C-alpha cells in the first residue's frame, strides 16, 4: 500500500468518524437535557433570590425564559436552536451562552492541553526509566510515585501546593490566572501567566503522570521480551535505539489510548482545580451554573466538552495509525 | 444583655475604622483588591438582588438614602426629605449630582428607575412598591412618593442595595434586562466602571466628580475567589486586601488574627438570625408543647460555640438582636427556655409523644448548618427524638421547605434594616408553596394583626409595644426555634485604613485609604 492511498484511507476514516459523531452528539444533548430537567431544583428560584416574590412576578420570569413550556417542547426548541448554532441564552448571566462559554473555553483548554503534554512527557520518561531497570530503586520510586499519584485527589493536592509554594515559600501565586495588582505586557505577561499556571497544572497532571508512568513501564516490560527486540539486539543495535525506536514505538499504543481516555477525566478534574485556584475557565462556570440551575449554560458546556472529547479521541485513533503500521483503516 | 452587646459591636465597628485613621492623615492613591465569592452575573444592581452584583453596585451607584453605622437613615442623593402628617407622602429634595458619563442626576432618573426598572425587576424593592400609590417628579430636584397605606420600612428600601438609581437616558426605551450598560454600568457612586473580565475581576476607578467627598483610593478591584479557603490565603499572600464577613471561613479567623499584616474585625452590623423552622403539618409538631420541648432540648450555647466558632450569641427573641425596639426583655427566650432536657422529656410525655422521628433539611453548602445539625441530632436523641439529617442543595432545600416537605429546617434570615422587611413574613400566615414566606404553617390572627399594625407605625415606641405583644405570643407558640444571632467578621490588610461597614451593607470603601 502506497503512502498516498494510506493517507486517503485515513482521511476517509476520519470523515466517517466525524459523521458518526453527529448522532452521538445529538444523543449527548438529549440525555443531558433530560437529566438536567429531571433534577430537582427550580432555576427561577435561583434567579429571583431570597425574598417572597409575588406569584405573577415568578410566572413572568418563568415565561421570559421559556420555562413555562413542557420538557419535550423545550427539548425540541433547544435542538432546533443548536442546529442553527445558537446555544441559547443564560438565565443568570443574561448573555448568549456561546459568548459566555467561548470566552472561557480557551483558558480551560490551555490548562488541559498543558496538563496532557506534561503528564505524557513526564509519565513516559519515568516509565521508560523504570522499565529499563525493573525492580531497581528507580523502578521502586516510580512505582511508589504512580501509586501516590493515583490516590491523591486533585482538589486536596491543589490546596497543599498552595500552602507550600504560595503561603510558606512565597515562590508562586496562590490563585488567579494572572497578576491583578500589576499589569504586564509582552513577554512579561507570558511569564506572569506561566507562573500562575504552574500550580494548577501540577495539581491536575499528577494523577495522569502516575497513570502514564505505570502504563509505560508495564507496556514496555512486556514489549522488551518480544522476539523482534531480541532480533534488534542481535543485529547489534545500541540498547538506546532498541528501546526508543523499537520498544517504545510498539509500547506506545496503550499509552496513546490512555491519553484520549484521560482527556475526558481531565475535563472533570479541571472543574475542581479551577475552583481551588480561582482559574476563570469553563469548569468554574459549570460549577456556578449547577448552583444557579442555569440549564442553557450547563448544556452548552456539556455539548462543547463532548465535542472536544470526541475530537480528541479521533486524533488519538489517527495517532494510533501513525504509530503502528499494522493498524489499517 | 442585648443593647450593650449591640453597642459594643457597633463601637468595635467604629473603632476598627477610626482608631487607626485618627493616628494618621488619610492620603489618596493606590489600589485595593476586594474579594468576591462568585462572579457577578451582570453589573446592574437595579435588576438583581444577588450579593456580588450588589457589592460592586454599592461602589458604582447611589441611592436616595443610606443607613449610617447606627442604622439611622441619612440623605445620599436626597439632601433632605419630609413626611406628611398622615405618613403617606414622602417628599425628597435632591442634591446636585452627576452620572459617570457627565449627565446630571435628576428626579426624572429616580422616577424612571423606580417605576420602569426596579418595580418590575427587583424583588425586594417590589415589596415597597406594592405599598406605593405613585412616584412623581414635580421639578428636576424633587421626588414625591405617595403610599397607599403607612409603611414604616419604606426609607430602608431606598438604599443603594434596594434602589440604586440608573441614568434614564441610557435605559429609556430599552429592555433593562439586556441593555449593554448592564455589563458596562453608568452610575453616580464614588467609583466608576473601568473593566470587567468575567470570572476574574471587575475594575473600578475613583469618580472625581462624585457629589459627596471624593473617594481616596485610585482603583478598586473586585476579584473573584470561589473557594473559601483560598480567600484567606489570598489575603495572607497579599493577593487581596479585603474579605467581607460571610465569605470568610470561621475556622481561619484565629490564624488571620495572629498575622501582623492582617486586621481581623468582629461585630454586629447587618443583623442575621439563625433559626429552625418547625413544620406544623406534622401532627406531633402541631402541638405547641412539642415545639417548646424542642426549645428546651436544643443546646443553643453549644451550637454557638462549636458550629459557629463562637461568632454569635444565643438568640433572645424571634426578631434577632439587631432591632432593640423589636425585643422585650420580659419574654427573653434564654430565660424562658434554658437548656433543660428533663423539662423537654416532661413536655413530650404530656403531649403523649414517644419515639418521634423528624426529618431535618438544610442547605448543604452551609457549613455551620451541618455542624449544628449534628449537635441537634445528639441533643434530641437525649429526649427520645431521632433526627434524620438530610443535607440538600440550596434550590432543592427551597422546594422542600416551602413545599412543606420537611419537619425541621435550619435557616438564616437578615432583615435589611427593618424587621418588617425580612422577619414579618416568617410569622404572617401565608399560602402554602410561596417561597421565602411562612414555611411552618403557623397561622395566628392576632399575630397577623399586630405585625401588620407594626409595619404601618412610624413611631418607634408604638412599634415596640406591638412587637412586645407579638414576642410574648411567639414565645409560647414557638413556630420557629431561634438559635443564635450571628456576629459579622471581616479581615483586611493592616495597611488599608479607614474601612467601615455600614448598617445597610454598603461597604464604605469610599472612605478607605492605603498607609504607606
């Protein structure tokens, strides 16, 4: 098979996956809509505040946001507007949902993508290091780290990091996504933002570093016993080339799978980490919207997050094909 | 003793701001960062009763009046006002003031804001509006409010939290709910709007044409810090300068107090009463003896010390410690209902109640409620009552409690400077299902009559007599179990001077300045 045909097949596969994702996304919307509608709690109560409002006022607010209609009516209307690219209007923020979410999605993606890159890099390096000398002190350390990382909840780790690095040592800011007292421009602004990212990214990535470390180690140990590794060694290749070019490439498949899988969990983790660090992203918006029962915002965030996860999984599958010549579409 | 406590607290409030300020000369300049617990949804305080919007709005907007440290109404936009002999016509004379865009504030702005923006959209103002027959502007500097019946709390409902004044020329002919000025507000307060980064901060700067004494700070930044522990940390590491009372985790106060760079203040400004609603739909709880038994059985002192970290005082009456005229020492609840499990058991036996199981519903976000629930569960077990504790999310709590699907529920209420605004509704008989009114099912025609009379009396002594009668009836009926009055707290950077918290929640940041 020529490279050209392979790329074409991959393109067709990607397109097919995207088309298949449409009913999936619709399903996500319907399920989320119904789940939110079934949950107890009235958005109008949250909107009005804590005082006795006359019934006519309550009814007017209810009608204003279309909440006087039945659930199926509202669902059909919502699907209709989503198809037109309109994610609705936030009850609480009195803003179009799309504006509200896109404004913050970039900040959340910055946090998430940095986390994925860091967790993958550190996890693979530690995993390889541990696999090269199984049962050594390095291996024991990496395994211990993996176990700890897997057991520590993000929000707790976040608070401990703040205590140590912001309160005790004073090295890093305790929260926010940039300095508020001083305004920076150019490179200084980039550095300022990077400093604000260090602790939330660490808190968010620790668990995924651990998972990746464990997986890399296990996968590589298995691969390194395979016949073709023996053959590569027999051909006189250096151990470094055997490991990085032959071993890791084959061991990478489960690692790539887990990156896509982790991504959806990082979405959930970011809501906690954003709250602990006051990072103004969609996770925080989601948290606030749950309490105000701001359904359009919740649905909008869940929709965009679902699309992101579907896209990341698609990219993962494509990376799979590129990493493993045996995979054909 | 109630009054001395209030005086002590108010004195503390005063001294926090002024003892420091007296020693040095206030100097203008600098930036102060004030913590908000959540992002404001928009910045139009006339269409919302949300706290973050009101907090920022208090610096951006002005109103006809404000309440001073003693809770006495003073003129803000109104230079003075007169009340007719029949208590029905209030005539306000306005000062010369300008909005942040340079246009003058006139009586037309006041009338437009009240009728077209506040009345349809601001629930608390609506309560006043229902007693208002007309609001008119005979000339540019005069506003006349005519009532349908005497309504004593009116003045308290004309402060910046209840009735901020918007520019008519910006809002006229538009939908006030979606006007772009909701995100880039124009007010006439001591600070003007500069920038809002949603989820992060709202930046204001001093308005140099403010109609009263100009503020001292150059800039005021309201910063959103959603997690309560992170708010104390922001103060400790210098990323924030002020954290207001209820955003403060009580557990952090001792640590902050020990920090020489931080000034911690405790006092009673905005009266807030914590109590337990009792659902009289439950046949056992419909018997007043059972409700009295609950009062004897619950160790309110323990709740103040352990659930509230000592930041409170056991409640003496149904209207809280904030209103001296709505309290009668003769029927102090602490004297009538000491902690006495033995007496509780006797009353339960008299009522023929044994093996009672009660559902206790509360808002799960309120840490003090959770701790109090555990103490009450333990207290009530001593008298043979099983408490089934159910923490639920706030919006679910509202549905359960006002739909009367509960037995006991812990709540806290404030009353915006007048008992008639916040507390009357708890005891007035009401329809089932209406939110934030009487949720206990208690109905007493005499109480209704006395409370309605009290709301119409401008004379404090006459009101006091009506409240003394109500208090005596409620002390026997106990449809709610008053637990404690909350003490407010506030922590601020020690170099931020001149801060004072006013009675009407207006933060008084226009008086603050930075010592260098």
